[in-house]
C-alpha cells in the first residue's frame, strides 16, 4: 500500500510516536531503578566467614518477641537468641543482635549488610530464595488459622475448612509467607478473602493476642507458634490448617557462601547431639506451661505457720526490714515452697534465683533453702536501693516486686514511657503499671525510649498484685 500523508494518518503517527516515547521512558526508568539496586547491592562490601572472623563479631537480625528474643530479669534470652549465641561461640566471635523493628524490612536489612544472618524461623519460599540463601531447615511447620472460640450465645461458627474463609477478613503482615498462602487459597478455591496487611512491627504473637481479645477475628500463624500461644490464650482455636508442611530456616546473603556452609555444618552437628531440640522444648514447650499463677492459699500444717521454712524466712526478713509474711508471699508466688523446682529459664529454688544473680551474691548452692533465701533477699536489698527515688514505701514495694519478677530494666522502660506520654513515673497504678502492660505492644516496645524491647508486662503486673493480695490475707490470719 502506498504511503499516505493524510491529516488523519499524520495524527496517528504523532500519537504513536508519543506513546512509544512514553513507553521507552518508563522502560528506561525501570532499567535505571533495577540497575541502581543491583549496583547498590554490588557496592556493599562482601562480608563472608573470613570477614566475620576478622571483625570478631557476628551480627544477627532478630525481632523482639516472647519466644525468640526478649530480655528476662536483665538477661537476653529466647530460642533464636540462644542458638545464635551458640553459633557465634562456634565461630569464635562475639554475638551482636541487630533488632528488627519492621519485619517487612528484614531481607533488605540483610542484603544491605546491616546483619549477617536472619536468625529466626523464616518459611522457605521460592520468591524469598531469589533474594537470600537459606540454611538447612531447623524445623518445619504448617500454617494454621487462628480464630477465637465462639461462645454458646454467639451465632457465628468456627471456620473448619479453608474454603469457609470466603467473605472473611484476615489480618497478616503483607510481606509474610502467611499473606502469600491466603492469596493461594483464594486462587485454589475461587473464594474472596479480605486480607488486611498490618505493619511489619506487629509480630505474629501480637496478632494472636488481638484475636484472643476479640479485637480482630482471624490471623494466620505457623503451628509451632500457635501451639505455644495456645498455652497463654486458651480462648483461641488453631485446628484449621491452611498450608502443607513447610520448611523453616535461617537466611544469609547470597554473597556469603562460606558463612552458609559453616552454618549448615554447625546445624547438622547440633541436630545430631539433640541440643536444638532441647532448646526448642525450653521456649516452645516449657516457658509458658511452667508459669504458676498461684492462688490465695497457704501452708497450714499448724496454727500460725505458713511454710516449713518459716524460721529461715523470719530471720531473713528481719535482716532486710520486711514483714516475714510478705517475704513468704513472694516465695509462695515463686516456688510454692518447693526448694527443688527449676524454671524453664534456670531460676532455682524457693526464691527462684537466677544463677547469674547467685554468682553476683557469691552464693552458688541455690538448691539449699538457706542459701537460696540468702541470695534472694540480698537481691531484694539491691532492688530497694535501685528504687530509693520512690519515697512512698508502699509504692516502692510495687516497683521492687515487679523488678524481682522481670528485672528493673523493663520497669525503667515503663517509667520512660510514662514520662513520654504524660503519666507520673513515680506512681504505680494507672501510670507505670499501665505502660509496663503496654510493653507487649509494638508501638511501645519499639519506642526509642524503650531500651529493652518486648516485655509481656501482664506477667509482672499480675505477679505484683498476687503477692500483695496474698500478703493481705496472711496478715489477717497469721500472727506477726
């Protein structure tokens, strides 16, 4: 066909040129962005095993949560933390924890060199494997739906099959494996699920708490996490499976092959010895099941007696200026007067003294009732000094008791939060107590004034109230 030079053709030609120019510009921008990302990543100095050993430091990326990484009685603890500490020791280097405040940024943080290892369970997926290298699996898990158990008067029913999620609203982190699983369910069953993406600072445990409280209806969790939280939140149902069994692993950068080889070799040895399984039991099975929320009862073998250790308690209480019935109430809360009990965290004996605390007091035989009470009361004296700024004795006692349970650092964090949000840092009820409770929420434990991160504040608050309530009962029925 001969070339046409009509006005209509010229208009079409100009439009085509403009469209081509626009598409070219967009493609050029995409190439520029991708190239820039590649260049930026290429510019990051390689930090493989040799560099880590030379620096003397292994940097691990961990998010605060009640299982993998938290501060308890002043000591860093957690399943992933303990494993990472053992791996650093294997490499002959110090461990440095780099806190993740937004889980959506964990992979970019790893790739940018802020950390060497993402040291907590990640679901191994094809999409993630394009960005990072995974270790051999540490574990495997199914994803399950977490929903609140309906009350008899509630007309709603539990979702027992994935397809019953049609029309439901589920809250998960946008860049989590849970989000992708829900999208796959929609495609597989031809259903519609409203997926509400939450901020990366919100942990799976926090979402489970929101389900338990009724603030949201559904979330998704790995079954091992869900089972552990079922011990804390009995009102949740976790029976409905929404995925096949998936491997869980740690992640390293793709330019750290020697580090991955060392990590895999170490994990294989640890699995053979059974050490990983033992640490897993400690945090996933024992931590929350161990906790005893003592009731207001007391030993009454003979009139006026609280426990077989009354004589020891009276002498020690006199030494520190406490009512012996108050000290007895604390001991009951800690051990229910069992001198042989050892907690999931290693706290030992009548006053559940941590080994590090005993060493600080130069007292090592913590299974011995006399030595244990001596160590525990010596620690109470240090806490009395810690909170000398609180002039009112009754108020100071609440700060001391909460600190004995969870460590003074978390209580100091709660004070700082109280100041920041306009509350009184020297008043317990509705002030410091309130912000200690809020330290289980990401907004507060990720606050820049909250130096120790996550704390299940309900435990020290309940602990303090229980001791004081029992003490009041003791004073009514047990002579001074």
